[in-house]
């Protein structure tokens, strides 16, 4: 099912024979918008509200995988923590792979930096599960990933001149990472922040998750806009681990340069989408500030 087909997608999903075994007839399907990766529906029946997530096979990017097996494993691992939704089902349908989980109701318009810091700190204290992917760690590996992304771009000369010089060794103690902790993937509730969209969890450097959340490009595309300096500092203080936050600061220029390369790739893929170009400029400005 293509995104252009989503107008009639709800009826098609509701009539799928596999999904009918999990969701009774008469349920109300509502297409959720806003995501850039997979297709999601909110499904209401009785007092229950579920989310059906249809994976788009071609949606993986050079920085963010799109792995339904990893999402299912993460939801199972985090089942009793409150940090992830309750997994209901994992099924193959005629439209593709679907993961079904219980809908998490937001109690605030947007997650706060402090709320997100507390959620990530809690997640990073949980033991990773076996077989998780391991993202680049240390400045050399992070910059090399940026090099690979930039090599996929038609216009790489401008960013190449901004490549920073930084030397930070790989992390010694790896942790459970969300992998894509942007504001749109965080649901503030009365008991804390619940993280959603677990298609790219990992075992790695905790500074990796901090870098994605603090990225001005990601805040623009998936939040209310870049965080202020005060908000950044309140996030780092609330995370509560000076070793990790100091490590993030040491790696910040490498993280911003890699994200700028990713934004360059995205802007070339999206063509006329001006938000991706704006995100690129924000990340370059942050890179200059961190270098």
C-alpha cells in the first residue's frame, strides 16, 4: 500500500482477513498523519484503542533503520517499564507486516526536554537485549558514517569543508538506545514519557540518543523547533549523568556534522521540501557553534 493510497487505506486495512482476527468488525479506523516512515492507524472499539503500524519496506534511511523485528523485540523487552506501548500483535497481512500495540494517550501537547531526559536516562539503565544493532561509536566511526552518507549525495563539496577534527574514543559501556528519540516519538503521560516508534533500537553510546534529541534539524522536523540554549542545558542537567553529558559535548561537532550530511541527503531526496533544506542550515549553524 503506497502512501498515495491512504485515502482508501482505512477500509482496506479494516477488511484484511488477518487483521480481522485481531480487531473485530465495527471498529473505527482513523489514519494517523505526521510520520515520515511507516503508515499508522488509530483503531477504536469499545473502551479499547489500538495502533496498527504498517511497515513500509523502502522506508529505511542511511541513519535510521526500519526493522519490524527490532521493534517487536524492543516492545517485548520493555513491556513492564512504561517506556514503550503494550505490544498486542505482530502479523503478516496482504498489505505487509503490521505491528499492533495499545494506544498511549498524551496528557500534554508536547514532551518537555526535562521529561525526555528522564525517559532516556531510565531507558539507558535497562540491559540491552541480545542481537541489537550497534551504531558507530567514537568520533572516527561517527565521522566515517557521515562520510558514507555524504558520498551518496550529489552535492557534497560544501559540507566537506565543515568536517570537524575531533578525537573521542569509542564508548566502553554500551546501553539500550531508542535510536530515534525525536519529540514526535515521545508521548508525555501522567506517569512519565512513553517512547514510540521502536523500529531502530540499538545497543551503543548513550550520547547517540542525546545527539538525536538535541539535533536542531530533528527538533525542526519532529518538534516545535530548535531548543534554546537554556532548554539544552536543562535537558543535559536532568539526564543526570555528567560522564555521558560531557561525552556528548566532546562529540557534538561530529554528531552535528553527520546529521548535516544526513540532512543534505534528505533534502536531495525530498526535492522541493523546504523544511529539509532549513534543517540542513540549522545543523550547519550548530556544527559551527560546536567546533
